[in-house]
C-alpha cells in the first residue's frame, strides 16, 4: 500500500479511538463506584463537607472579656481552694520557703453559658484562658513563682452550661517567712502564703475560701528533713493600701516544729563532751605542764570551731539564740578550766620560791624534809607541830626571824588547849587553800561538774 494511503488509514484510527474515550471512562467509573463510596463512608471528614461556618458553643468573640462579669454591679464572688502537693524547702538563711500547689478558682460568668443536652461541662487548656476573663490573683510577699509547663502549660479551664467556671493551675512559689530564732534550734515557726487580687478591690471582687477550712488539702506524703509539720489552716482578712483601697486577702498558714535530734548529735553532744574533756585536767599532775596546757588549748579551739560552724548556717540576726547561750556557756566552762590550771601553776611557783628562800636562810634542817618546812606567818596545825616535835625551840626562834615574820614552830606545849588550836585552823582556811595547790584541783573536780549540771537543768527546762 502506498505511503499516503497508510497515513490516511492511521489518521482515521486515531479519530475513532478518541471518539470512544468518554464512553469507556463512564464504564470504568460505574465499575469502581461501589468501592469508592464505601471508602468515603469509612473516612468521613465532617469539617470538609459541612456547608457554612460552624456555630461554636462558647461565644467568646461576641463579648468583651476585658471587663469582669457583671461589670458595674456588685462584687463578683470568687471561691478559692488549694491542694498542697509538696513543701520543697525551708531556708533559715534566706528566711523563705518553697511550696508546690494546685490553685483553683471558682466563679460564674454568664457570658460563657451554653446550651447542651449531652455535655455536662467542657474542659479546655491554657489557650482559652488568654481569650476570657480570669481573676488576677497573685502571691503577696513572693520572691519568685512559675506555672509548670511540662509538657504543656499546667492550666485547666472547665466551663459548665450555666456559666460556672473552674480555673486550675499547678504553681511553684517561693515566699518570705518571718522567722524568730530566739529559741533555735528548739523553736517552732509559723509561715503563711498570702493570696490577693492585684487590680480589683473588695468592691469589684470578693475572694473567699470556697469550703471554709476544708478548702485546704495536703498530701499525706509531705515531709521535711528538719521540720515536723504540725498544722495547716486557712484565714482571711482585709488588706488596706493607702493609694488603692481595701482588698480581700487569703492566708495559707502552717506551723513547723524543728527536729532536735540532728542538733543534739551535731552541736549539743560535742559541746558537752568538750566541757567534760576539759575536766580531765583536774586529775592530771600539776607538774605535767605540757599535758594540761595542750588539753586546755585543744578544748578551747574545738569549742570555737563548733560555734563558728553553727553560726555559718544561720542568718546574722541581732539577738541571742538559744544555741548561742548553750555554746557560749560551755565555752566559758572550758576557758575557766584553762584559767584554773594557770592559777594552780602560778601558786605552785610562788610556793616553791618561798620554800627555796627558807632553805637558803636555814641551810641546816637537821634531817627534816623540805615538805615539812611551813611558812604560815605565825600559824600552825597540830599534825605539823607534832611531826616537828623534839627539836629545840631556841634553835629557830632568833631575833632576826621575828623581824622577817617567818616563824617555824618545832614543838607544841603539852598543856595547849584544843579550843585554841581549832580557832587557829578556822582562821587560816582561806590562806591554806591558796597555799595548797592540790586543794584547788580537788574543789574544781566538784564545783565544775555541779555547776554545769545545774546550768543544763535550767537551760532545758526553759527552752524545751
């Protein structure tokens, strides 16, 4: 077949196929229509097929929510309840506390009322809060606070058909607590978290505890390392500002009792042991100077370290704390034990010098021990006189010794009355105490412990 004839035949076939395509497409659609309709029924998206704009249940855009509900009328009541999740920390140095809580507000806003036969309430997250009116409650005397935002803002808004609103937030707040440390560490502290409206006075907004004392709930697992939580309770008062007026203020009050056992182990017991350790020097020989001096200095330095460590963890208050009284009295006892040995050592030195002078003046003691030689300035005891009996009186009593007021009695007359001896002994008790250095240590062994025990009885009866 010639080429022009083949070209004409091909053109006719193309025209025939194109003319039959619409009919073949209709046949294909009719064959696949049941399957497609089943697919669309199963994955129906009402937002795409609904005609016109859907009508929202909450008519947020129809009202001006910059004004409070019932604007121009009586004050809107806003109920509050709180659930305390945890007390995170109590700081004595900064005088503050950190608390995590669920704060809930209840009020009625008729602008949010809606008609619904199936929904008892509608719940929203924090995005709707920015479009409606909410109470402007803040924490008085707070230093820092924030709303938890993991994984989203911990805010819940629940609206009921009659316009009742529940607004809940999870907040961590750090607030001031005026603490009194005059009885520290045997103290109890009362702190309060205060809530108040920032802009609305009591004529526009009335804050109140929704269920009275039952408005405050606490987690049973709340515990602190240093404190025992004794009581949680709520109160409310009016606060006045000279430039703005009266405001309703709500208080969350809680009382804390400090655990004493930690301070007994870390402060009181070490201080008491240091005081008792300082008494050991009273039983050490007065001639052991290095032992008694090193023991006294060690106890004094240890007490200074204990006092410094306690004050480092406390605020610099201008009044005296209970622990300061105990530590400083203990320090005084330790310091006095050091001074006691200083007095013993000084008097011992003075006595040895006098005995040396006496030996130099009377080189011949006729076999007497130096310890028997007494310098009593005209006084004597019966035992000393009897021990020296048998030596001639004229050997010692010369005119020069009388001028020096140094008399050594070597014998006693057999007819001396006992009453005269007792009178001389009573008159010389005070002088013999200072001349006999052993007596100072002996009396210190009784006076120091008795005085410290008496102080402890008074201290614990007053502060405990």
